[in-house]
C-alpha cells in the first residue's frame, strides 16, 4: 500500500490530507471546550447546532462548489479554500458570543465542502491506474481512522501545557501546511465541460449520480453506513458513561476499538478488491454492520452488557463501515469522465452527508426516548432498507449508466 507514496504528487497530496485532518481533530476537541466555556450546561445544544450547521453546509454547498470546480485552476482553488479554513480557525479563539461560533463554523465547513470533493476528484487523475488508486483509497481511509485515534491523544497532551484555545492554532497550522503541500506540486486540471446554465451545472453531479445504477446502490449503502456510524458516534458516550458507569478514558478506548476495526479492514481491502468485485465486498460490509447492531441489541436485551461486549461489537462495526466506504471512490472514478468528476464527487459528498443528517438526530432521539435496544434495532432497520435499496438499484453486472464504458 505504501509504495504509491513514491509518486511525488500523490505523496504531497496525502501529506496535505494528513496535516489537515490532524488540525481538524484538534479543532473538534477545542470546540467542545469552547462551547462549555461560552454556554456552560447548554454546551450540548451549542455543539448540536454546530454539527447541524456543518451538515447543512456539506449538503448544500458541495454541489455548488462541484459545479464550478472544473472552471478554475484546481491547485489555486484548493489552496484558496485551505487559507479560508485557516482564517476561520484563527478567529475562533477570539469569539465572545455563541452566534460568532456559528458564523465561523459555517464559513469553515463551507470551505471544507468545496475542498474535500475537489481534492478527492483530483486523486484519480494523479493515479489513473485502478490498482494504485485502490491503494490510495485504502491509505486515505487509514488516515481518517488514525486521525480519530491520534488527534484526541495529541490534544490531551497539549492541554497539559496550553489552554484549549491554543489548539485552534494547531488547526490553523494544519490548514496552512496543507496549502503549502498542495502548492508545491502541479495538479492536473481537466478541460472544462461544455458551457451550461447555472442550474444545469449545479444539479449535473446529482443527475449523473442518480442516473448510474451502481451509484444509486452506493447511496443505499451510504444510508446503512450512516445508520451504524450514528449509533457509535452519538450513543457511545451514553453506553460508556451512563449504562456502564466508566470514565472518560474508557470512552476513548471504545472509540479506538471502532477505529481499530476500520483500520484492520482497510489494510485487508486492497487484496480483497483485487479478487472480488466492489459490490459483494460492500454488501458484505453493510451486512456486517447490521449483524453487529442486532447482535448487540440481543446482548443488551439479555442484560448482559459489558465493556468487552461493547468493544467487540464496535470493532466489528468499524470493519463493516470501512468495507462499505473505502471502495466508493472506485465507483465514482468509473462513472464519469475526468471533467465531470468534481461534480460527481461533490454529489456523493452531499448525498452521503444527507444520510447522516437523518441518522444523527434519529439515533439520539431513539436512544433518549426508547432506550438502547430500540435505538439499535431502529437503526438496524433503517440500515436494512439501505441494503434492500442497494440490491434493487444496483443489480449485479449492471453498474453502468446508459452509454458509459467500463474503466
């Protein structure tokens, strides 16, 4: 997997992704502490609003950014968006009102909604060979998983020495370092597509996406991944601190188990995808997540909840999550010409986050109103609907849209 880092352009882009992720992870920790500093006991409501703003920006800004990404120099666009993100993060330590946090987060996440799909659409142009691109996807997934583990640890070490608002300077440094790494290499900028009206350009990515059977199936599987992921990300704290009565460090280890499962699957996926098609691997991953949710519901219903059971199930959930999401870039790469990829990646970015916009509040509501078993089974049921939709919308051997040639 690591041999693709011999490509200088990709090596710099991967480094840019890595430092930006570390900076974002530090900001996540600092935002929680900033919310408590500004709002006290209402910090959870502030963070909930911040998260909603993030999802809204992702869902609505990404298609607009993707529509125009082929009209500007990609390197210039990515560097500009990194600088915007750094500027927003630099302002966060100086806020005195909650509404200021909301404005800055919207600016930061809107820039991320333009940066991430454009960045993702650039990688297949840098690594056009599918086997090398597959390894790049696995390495990218590994970076996300490691960030979930490393950033909280790094933030904890820094907080021993500095105040929480200093963490935002780490975020600024991460985005600026990302900009420097991007500007240090030449990036391919495909010729712009034929002139189109603003509405046509903005909706083109979504229309291409929904016209492609395998991508409609991917959307169903994204719903399954979001259903399982929402249970982990929203309710782990309730299970660890409330149901089991464990401390904060136990929550960290619980989330690390989820990330560890994802890492193990990520390391195995390149070889699996060399032997098997994307569809069965992704469906198997989705089924694994549903099985883990139902199995854990049985554990809780039998009053057999233990920390070891939670860790084991979250490990399996992480593996299934990675198996669903890692191959998605391959599907997107095959489904459009180079000039349409930014729009298509932006559509996936927006539509997959729309799934999270549904599952996050649903997960919290089910857990709060009806309890753990209902939350697990309710989200499992929603995940099953995603798998059924994928099976119907993405029949075997029918992954292409009309007129498309197989890559």
